[in-house]
C-alpha cells in the first residue's frame, strides 16, 4: 500500500512540474482581460490587458496600438508607457504615403508655380571645392573647452581634405 501511495504522489508531482515547465507557470483564470495571442506574440515580460492598451490609446491616439502593446509588455506599467511617450522615447513610427504619379502630375499642373518649393543646386557640405584650401591648424592645447572644440573641428576638416586630395590623386 505504501508503494502505491509513493508512486501516486510522485506522478502527481511530476505532472505539476511538467505543467510548470511547459506552460511557464502562468495560469489564466477564466474571465481575465488578458488575451493569449497578445502575450505569446509579443514575447514581453508582462501580460498586457486590453484595458491598459485602451487607456494609453485614448490618451495618445497618434501612437499605434501595436506600439503601445509592445511597450506595455516590456514595462508592465501604463504610467511608464505614458512617461516614455511624453519624454519622446516612444514615438509613433512614420509611415510613408505612396503618391500616384498620375495624381502628382495633375496636382502640379493645377497649382501655381509660386506655391511650389524652390530647391537650389547647392552641393552638400562634405563636397568642398578644391579652391577652398584649409590651412593646417596649430597643434596646441587651448585653455577653454569651446576653443578646444573649434580646434578639433578645424583639424578634422583639414585631415578630411588631405584624404580627399590623396584619393583623387590615386584615381
């Protein structure tokens, strides 16, 4: 009789250990407001109740629900998510809007020329002309941080110009 009891207790304990290992020890009571899909698809540390997502989304409608769910699953707190949004650490992703070329042609033809932006053909700042020769700056320690920063910037510009000149000579 004692052997049967020992085997039965061992099987029950084994069942609970296997259940804990396979299901992560999280039991979900019926009627809870946590969706199983959200918890498993986001792989966050915390389960995300839909009421929390709705609360944050009502305060910040420009942030997508998926972004809010992801941050809530990482932080586990509505307050921390709101603080991250307000501090700028959590921003709404920019989605590009595709423009139809036929609509673009029609819209540009109907708008007056004065409202169109004017772009100048100015070269980018990293493409300095060869006429602008930067003299080698002095290599001395400056007393103020602003002067040291200016000196460092001048030395970097001089080194970049030298490298460009050597690169163009090799071509």
